[in-house]
């Protein structure tokens, strides 16, 4: 190898990824995380656990597509960079030897950084090996549900405030004569 290893940035970064809809052939360019620093972007962990990471919807027909591309997951607390590769690659590439080869490349890639590294194939392996498995998935789902409820409540409160303070029909404005039970 002629190139020399260089110190890698450990900041979250994205790139635009061209996707072609497999149903209607529309093209669009969602921003996809190529490197995730979960210390600064903790929601990435949540997105992986609830399986929304790297999903994008076709702007024409709304078909959901999973963008099966390699990315790296950095956990500063554990001081580890995990390269997440497509799941199908493991078998297609030749199994354990392929893993060791990719790991060797990754060790080299980060040799100037003081971090541990590993390679996994597919989000399932990442979750089971590093994110806490099924328990973590359940906890993330509960957290996501809780957030949705909070958002829903906020929306309801806003709607309530809107109808209370901004009557939108003239009928509401003529309510002055009605008796109140104060
Ligand atoms: Zn489509």
C-alpha cells in the first residue's frame, strides 16, 4: 500500500446518495450519514434501534427504501469506531476471512486515531454486538412512543390554544352574550 494513513475526523458527516425508486423509477438524493458520532448525535442510536436509519421515502410514490450502504458508527464513551457494512456482503465476500480483511483495512484507516475498531455486517449485528440487543430495541421503541405522545400532546395544546384565542368563524365571535359559570 502506497498511501499513508492519516488521522480521521470523528465528526458526524453526511453525503447525498442517489436513489432510484424500484417501483416508479423516480430519482432523488437523500442525505445519508456516512459517519455517525453518537456522542454528538445520540438520536442516531435511537434511529438504528427502531429501524428508521437510512430509510428514505420516494417523493413520487412514497415507497419506503432502505439505503443499504456502508457507514461508520463512533461511540466516544466506548472509544470505538464500528464499520457497518451491508449484511449480504459477509456471505458473498467469503465469511470470516472477508471480515478479517475488512477489519485489517479499518485498523489501518484509523491507525492514526486512538480508537478501537470493529466491522459488523448489517444493523442486526451492530445492535446485538454493541447496542444492547433486543432489550435496547424495546427501550428505544418505548422512548420513541413517549416522544410521539409528547409531540401529540403539544400539538393538541396548540390546537386548543388556537381555537381558544383565534376563533376562526364569525359565529364564535358572537358568543359575548353567553353566560359564564365563573
Ligand atoms: Zn417511487
